C-alpha cells in the first residue's frame, strides 16, 4: 500500500457526521436513555423509594404498628386512605414501613447473592480442574431443588434461630435477617454460572497471560484484571435479581414462613388475606400493587440496562 | 445417543446424593414432629421417647441418613430404651422405594400420601401448561411478525406486567372479579375454593369449573413469559439468511413462518419447556394455597409447617428426580429437532 | 450497446432505510437494463448499494425500516415494484432466482436438503413428491454433487461451504428462472472453490440460456463472466460499459482506481498495488454532489455541488463524471 491516510469520516456531501468518540459509560447511558420504557420505570422506581423512605417523615413507625381493635377492617377513608387491617392498624403507614423492609431485603439479599455467586463462579472459572467440577456439581445440586421449596425449607430451618436485632434505634425482627440470608443462599447459582462462563472466556486473553507472566498474584488477576471485565452481565443479573428477591420475600411471607409481625413487609401484610378476599379487598390490594409496581419497574430497568451494557445478550 | 443418556443417568446419581444430603441436614432441624403428631393433644413424654427410638430420631444424623437411604431392616433397633437392640428394623430405605412414614398421619407411608396428591396437581398443571404453550406461541409469533405495531407494543408491555406479577395478586384479583364481583352483579360467577362443591359432589363438570380460575392465574404469568421468549426467538430467526433464501424461493409467507422460522425458533423454546416441566409439579405451592386445591404444593406446605420430614423430603426428592429426568428428556427432544446436535 | 429486447428494465430506483441513527440513502436513483440471455456484473465496494438494489427488486428488503422511494422495474412487462406481495411471490424463485453471499447461513439448518430443494417446485409447479424428488436429484447432478439421490436426506451441516453454494444454486435453478441474480456468491469461499463456482455458473448459463446478474466487489472475476459491467459507488452507478471497454479505457476515476488496485500477472515487479485513499461514504446524508468526490484525485469544485449523471461517452460506455481521467480535462 502506498497511501496510508486516516480513514476520512465523510458523508456524501462531505460534511463531518460523526461526533467525537464516546466513553463506554456515555454510550451505555445513551442506549439506556433511548429505551423509553426503562427510563420511565427508572423514575417510577425512584418514586417508590421516595414513598417508602420519605413516607417515614409523614408517619412514625409507632403509628404504623399502633393497633386499635375498635377500628379493625375499615375500608379506605380520609383518615385511613388505604383502610385498616385485621387488628386496626393503618395500612398506608404499614405499606411505607413494609416497603422499606421489602426493598432492603431485596437489595441486601442480592448483596449476599453477589458475594457467593461471584466467589464461586470466579474460583471455578479461574482455577478450573477439580475445584471447578466440585463447585459446579454443588451448583447443579442447588439448582436441582425447585427454588421456592428450598426457600420454604430453609425458612422453616432458620425460624427462631436468629434473635431480633436493633439498628439505628429501630428493632428488626430476626426473621428479616433470616429471609435475607436464605434468599441470598438460594439465588446465587445462576450468577455463579454466568461469572464462571465469563472467567473461562476472559482468562484465555493475552492481557491475562501477560499479567501471569509478570508474576501478578492470582488474587490480583481475579479481582483486578478479570472481574472488572465481567461487570456488565453481573450488573444486569443483580438488578433483575432484586426483583426476584422481592417476589421471593413476598411468597415466603405470604405463606407465613417469612418476616414475622410486628415488622411489616409488603409480603407479610398479605398473609391470611385469603380470608378477606371479599370482605376487605384493600387489605391485599395495596401491598400487592406496590409489589407489582416495584418488581415491574426493576424488570424494565434491568432490561434497559441489558440493552445498554450488554447489547449482545438477549433475555433468558 | 443411548450412551449419552446412560452417562447422564449415571451422572445424576452423585447429584441426587448431594441433593438428598443437603435436604436431610436441613429437614433434620425444622422442628420436632412429635410434639403434636397432628392430633389435638401434646404427645405424652413416655410415648415420645419410645416413638423417637422407634423412628430412629435418637440416632446421630449420619445414621439417620443411612436408615433413610438404605433402610434399617438389616439391623436391630432399641425400642424399649434399655440399651439393648431387640426389635428388627422394618424400614427399607429410599433406594428400595420406601420414603419413610408420615408421623402426621400416624404411620401412613410418605410415598402413598404424595402419590394420592400428584394427580390433583397434574390435573391443574397439564391443562395450564397447554394453555400457556398455545397462547404463548400464538401471541409471541403474532407479536414478532408485527414488530413495533401497537399490538406488539401492547403485548410487550403487558408481558412485562405478567412477568412481574406475584401470583397471589393475580389470583386474588381474579377471585375478586370473577367470583365476588360477578356474584354481586348477578352474573354467572366462578368458584374459587377447592376442587368441587361438596353439596354437588365430585363430578367432572364441577372439577372443570373449579379449575378455571387457578389455571387462569397460573397461565396469566407464564403466557407473558413465554410470549416474550417466543417473540425474541422468532425475531432472531426471522432476521437469518435462510429466511431470506426461503423468501427468494417464492414460498408462501405462512410456510416461511410456520416451517422455516418456527422449526428454528422452537429450539430455544424446547429448552424453556424442558426446564419448566418439573415445575408443573412444583409451581403450585402458592396457587394451591390460595385456591384451596388439594394438590402436592399444599401437601408440602401442610407437612412442612408441622415438621413432617419424611413427606417433605419425599416431595422434594421426587421433584429433583423430575428435574433431572426432564433435563435429559429435553436434550433428547432437542437432538430430534436439531440435526446438528449429536451426543457422543 | 446491444439492442436486444430488455428482460428487466430498472428506472430511477431509490431505496432508503430509516434507522435510529438517521436515514440511510442506500440506492440513489439508478437505472439499468438487462437483455435476455445477457450476463451483467455489478461491481462495487461493500455498502455501495449493489445488494440492496437487487434485493429491493424482489421485495427482499425489510419494509420498514426500508423504503422504496421511487422507481420502476419492468420485468416481462410487469413492474416488480408495484406487484402485490402475492404475485411477487410467484415471480420469486420461478422467474427470478437469487443466490446469496454466505452459503453457511443461507440454508435452513434444520430442514433436509430434499425438502429445501423441492419446496419451490411444489409451490410453483404443483409437482407431486415423487416428481419433485426426481427433479431435485437431477438438479444436484447438474451442479456436480456426487451421489445425489442418497444426499437428499442430509442436512446442510453435512456439506462443505463450496458444496452448500452448489446446493444453493441448484435450489435457485429448480424452476428454470429466466434471470439469476448472484449476490457475491463466491466471497465466502476459498479461492480454488471460487473458480469452480464461477465455472459452474458459466456452464449452466450456457446450458439453460438464462440471464445473469453477478454482484461482486472483485473486478478480477468479472472478465470471464460478464458481457457488461455496472460499477456502483455510493448508491449510484458511476460507470456502465462492455467488459472490453471497461478494462481497456475506464472512464470514471473510481473504476480507474479499482483497476489500479487489481494485481496483474504481467506487471513490473516493483510496482505496488494501489489502494484507494479514504473510506467509502457513510450513506447517512442525502446526495448533493458526486459521492466519490472526497476520494477523487481529479475532484473539481462543481463535483461537491452538482451530481454528475450517467452520460454516454462512446457507443459501449457511459460514465457519471465531469472529468476525463485520462486527460484531466473537464468533459464538454
């Protein structure tokens, strides 16, 4: 080749049509913004957080737990916009405090999931061999037990084994910790598999060989060199897992094995409402709707994130 | 292929072993099944001790697992508590098809109890799965072919709603609408409880009528999931070169879609159905609770709540076996549909 | 230029794609014709609009995002661009066959060869299964696949790339089309296989007396294959000529550059192959001047403002350029 010139970026009319290159983060943000439903639902999600945490400035926790049996099962009114429950507590105030717990459970359970899933996936993928096959057989075993069944058994297993805890002046039922733990302990296998697959692919790259050749310790290669490259699928999986964790909490609590009163969660507010389908629909409608909206908005945001961060992959 | 299946079956043995060990340890600590034994009064202390010895509950957990696995009819157990084993064991162990006895029902074999409930669960889940497949395929294909039309956008949004819907909410809403409000408005309404009206009896018509709402609730969520999946699989396939080739041959649109595209799009769908099949049995925990349907999910809850380990263990082990078998089955079906796959 | 009755006559075809990044002006008003029995090569870089142009004739571009803005394409006295889908289906595969670039992805992986070969016959001629099967065997023999009868039950993955392209050709010949459009059919193949495929198409064309449009980015293969050449750039035809004229005296700077980039056997050893400076245009802006202007060494001011139209420069040659690249003078 005799002529080496930088490729001209010209349109047909000769004008420059390309903007200066964007950083990966900017490109992701651009793609995310284009996903209009994801944007709208990101706003909805923020509103739900504001509702749950900002609402605490309007209603006190004592009010949310205050029961007046003379006012039980009242339909929505000005005084109690969402009505009152079976022992006369205000449902609106309880959805606020229940929302805090439900959202916190969703997020912290995913943190537990992340720690276990990344650790197992990274170790299996990086070291391979016997360790890999042992860890993967174990992962497979956990996946073989239908999720909700395993959750319920573990919930039953841990019932009453964790004492109540006090944090920042508030007392939380020990069952909250139990739920966080068991959701984290049962939801990691899929993440571990994703992380493992990423590690398997990445560890063959030249930059890893180079790092090895210069004597970089394994722990540094794993956490400094490979892990940052797997962030996109991890972020997407983790986001969608928050939705899954909130639904899981709701199912366990709905079945009576979850968070115990007086601590409210959106899930345990619905416990026993099968007896009031006809008599007091507000009892289950409002917490149920809040769960739906939260899970829906997280799923949309997760979908938008997938398009933005990980455009190659598609759902499921 | 045969060799592949045999290898998969052999591999599943250690897998089931690990699964059962995990479950056994968990279930050993879910509470004391002897406190009430399903009756009204607390069990007397002397009965408790005798029963614990008879059931082997006094043994170390490893021994209990061995008994559960291979039985104890090869050894003597100490029922009267004098330290001298004198009574021959009668349990045969899971490997010989004995899942132990249900304490809650005072000695009925756990397997029998589970077996009685499986048909009820299948009665709900097989029609539900058929509805889900048919509607999921229909809606998914339609929505893929009309990509970005208003129908497609509506379906996409709705499928997110269905996908995010907690089953209890759709169940409660559908009961409230079709059962409570319809009755209130004087419309023909649907029953929301049990399998049949005890005053009418267990007739086919009654059962069918009672199946509608639970199936609706289950299908609502999964049709959303399936149609989303089918849509993206179809879109993926429709953009492939071989679809363009089929078009260039002048084939009818319907041939291209139903033969060329669907044959390829069905491959990922087979995997999805294969993963879901075992949950025909498992998926019904919440639904069966709400609709008071006497199936396996409710059986599981009832016995878990009252710490009846043998039944709970039996249900979950059977489910795990179902999961493994359906995975193998999926691989076989996949190979039939995809000529490129050869397991050797 | 030969005055045979035109089999296909395309006039002022314009195709655009409306994408989230903006409108892509893929084909910008091109006109050409092809006579019965004639072989025409369409040459151009990827993105020059050559495939889009041919596919839009057969209704194979997705609409939306695609849009055929204007144009007519008269084939056997009917305008293909105005035919309802149902009737166009009957033209595709029966009157006009099309072979695509990548034989690895152009065959359906889950259907047998027999099925894929016979379905067009069943569709267009209502053949019975038995008749269609016999015809399929005949076709496979025609394209040189040994042991044809026993291979009907095979799947595409059981064939090599070259063999698959042969199968593809057999499929498109099934109904004896009057026109075969080959869209870079050899690009994805090994060089030795390429030659075989070119030879095969030549042979079959002679045997079946059909017209051929051969799309390629390689001027090298054109010589032995086509009667006439269309050179495309930026969604326009920049030069149209008989093969001999084109090689002897190219009239467009782009053609000139393309030929200079071609290795020649009798070239002096030290002379190096010339690359064309710059990159092909992004077709994201509407055409106002000559699409080649940014890369052209003969560029004039008016080239940026005014679009040169395809004008005859000799009885066998047309070009769309204001400048004569051999003299460096502007044309009259």
